[in-house]
C-alpha cells in the first residue's frame, strides 16, 4: 500500500496512513528534522498529529518510514 520513503501529499494519503497506522517521519521546511516519528494519531484541515505533537501541513512534509 505504501512504500518506504513515500511522501504523503493528499488528504486521502493521510487518511489511509491513519487507518493502517503506518509509521511516518516528519520533516519541517526550516531544515529542522524533529525527532518524531510514528503512526499518525489525528488529522485536521491544517495539522497532523504524530508522536503527541501537532505539525502544520503547510510547513512540514510527511514520509512513510
């Protein structure tokens, strides 16, 4: 369903990843790579919750781990 390293782009990608609890890695646009990875816990219109932290979709990228 997902390949390691695949970037999640669409709402459908995020919903499927949440459903199957695939682990994801978060990379933010400011160059910082937070030490956070794990399954998606929650999705809103503008944010994704991973490892207990909320990340803005507009400034972060999400990759299958």
